[in-house]
C-alpha cells in the first residue's frame, strides 16, 4: 500500500505544534508496519537548510494561478522519504510557516497552501510526473484541505482527512475560489462554502473519503457545539466516515530509563531515581528542597484554552496544603504576569519559567509528583501521555484525548490497577481544586501512590498502536477491509 502524507509541517524540520510531531512520527511508524509512505511538505527556508542533499524529481510550470515550483526528494531523520515543494516565491521568507515575524498571517496563505493541496492532488492523479504513485492521499488540517477537492475533480485516488484542531479552518474571501481555479459549482453548502466564504477545512471535511481526528472522544465532541466550531452539522452527517485515533508519543525520546536530560534515569522496576529528579527540579527552579511536599508540574502554553487561568486562581488555596508548583510555558501576557506575581508572593513554593526549554520540560515530567493539565478542550494532548510514561499521574479536565488516555483514580480503578490519574468534570476553579486535593490525599498514602505511578508507566502509548489503526482506515477506504 502506497500513501502520500501531505502536511504543512514536520518535526524536526519545521514545527509550530503537535501537527509536526505527528507528521514526524506517524509516517515512520506506518513504514515500520509495511505501509509505503512518503511525506509532502512545503520548502520553507528552514526545511531546505536542513536538506542540502536532494534531487529534483519534478517541475510544475503553467499551473493556472500558481507560480512555478519544483519537487525535491530527500529523507527525514528517521529515513522516511520526503518530497519538498520548492517554490521560493511562496515559502522562502523570514517568519514562520503561517505568519510573518510580527505574528500576522501571511496575506497569500490561500495561494501558499492552495499550491500544496494542488500538488498533493496531482501526485495522486494520472497527471503525476513521478514513477511512484500513491493508492491514497492522507491530508492533515486546513492547510491541505483543498487536496480532497482537487482529487475529486481530477478523478484521483481516494483521500483521508485528519483534523488535528477544528478551531483552525483556513477561511478566505469568496473570490479565492476563482484565484485557486476551483469550479464555481463547488461553492455551496455541499462543497467549500462556509458562511459566504471559502474554507479549506470544510473542503477537506466534505470531499475526503474518510475523516479522522486525534482521539475517539474528540471525534464525538466535534459533532456538536461548542467544539464543532460551526462544522458540527457536516461532521454529524459524516459520523459513519469519522474515526478518532489517539496520537502516540516517541517512546525513545520520552523514556525515563534513557533520558539524558534527567539527573537520574529510572524505570518502572527501579523508581528510586524519581526522588533524585524531584530534588534536581527543585534546585533548578528555586523551590524549597524536600520530598514530602507534593510538587505539581505544568508545561503548557499560557492560554485560555489550556485552563491556566483557573489554576492560577486557586494557587493561594493550594499552597496551604502545602504543595509546590513548577510552571514552564509562554503565551498570554496577562497570565504570564499573574504567574510572576504569584512567584513573588510565594517564593520557594511557586516557580515559573516563561519561555520554553526542552531540557526543563523533561525535568518537570520526571521531577514532578503530579502533572496538571486543565484544558478547556484538547483534541489529543501529549503531555498527559509523557507524564504517565514518567510515572507522574496527570490531573486533567474531562475533554478530548485527555478522557481517552487518563483513567480516574477511584476506589475501583485503584483496586483493579487501571487508574492512571485524576479526571474532573465541569470547568471551574472549585472542580480543579477538588481534583488536586484528591491527588494530594492519595499522595500521602505511599503504597497506593507507588502503585498508581507504576500503573501509569505500564501503559502503551507507542505510535505502533496508532499506526495500525490508521492502516485499518486506509484499508477500509481502499475497500480491502469491511
């Protein structure tokens, strides 16, 4: 089976979020189980800088509405064949994949990702200039959302569309339809039209042969308000062609037994090193030393979606337990300022690092006793998976992939050894406080807490599990599975 994996970012070449992690890991996992995958990504400046050795395998000239482009062949660091769409006019510029250095969307994003979608569709049709021909095109998020439409109009191969976050939809003025040379007939409710505009994501959701998203629970949530973000009607109609597949994690990069960032490596069989990592984290972040006070960890964007406003609101109540709090992240200026103020009010109990550090993120996952992730919505989430891998039970809101990956510690789940964290329903400061209080109370029961940590570390969040589920979707689309 041959699959073209079209994406707007892929780790480690170019990354703004979780899409890059998926695009870097899932194709490699698919190849490991026998799927012939090739990744198509735009030739941004950082991408080209990291692939000095490449071969020109195709040229695209005369595509109506688009500048000339080349297709370069290379490989990712994990040996996945890479196809890079080289179009200097559209992709080689200072700034990020979607925004300029001032944080403003590139004004020609419709053209930039229209070309990515168009080339994906060409490679999946009889017009492809390559000897390698995919049986299916796997598209990801709005940036490749037009590919299923172009494929449908060109009578190309089937397509699968994965939604990583429905909140981002690629909406452009209606005249964009003409600029991208889409047929006028598709500009309607049964097509690419979305409240009078053109939506790349709507195109993918309507024209793709099958839809997937990054957790089973999120697949249910987006079929209704508020998380449907206006697409819930279409998604509900397509529910029989919608599959939720939980993301995996890189089990080599996130392995406490081999993690070079840690003061002391440890495993589920030898967990003594976790205490050493707690002390190292306390020293690094200026917290009072001591193993007896539970340490809460946070690695997150400081945004409303992530629920950090609620966590910061209850800090004065939490320090009375007592607990310690170590936070790493950046984002909303007001939330950052609130965190800094709490740091000054509670020195030794609260630690805040504004910014990002790969080393510190690993240290928090290993050194914290529990990890707090109160997201208002979370399509999948990764940190709750890392936390369990590191024996750090997560405290999460009952939404999206958090529900699918964390089993609440109740009397029954503790008894049958399935518990792996603490889940609260109802997005309020009091409910979050109650979940943390439950965690702190269990922390004081050392045998139960140790068993809970071991439950966490015994769970399988490898990409192989996810890859097998995607392979099944491909086979169903190709009618090789019922």
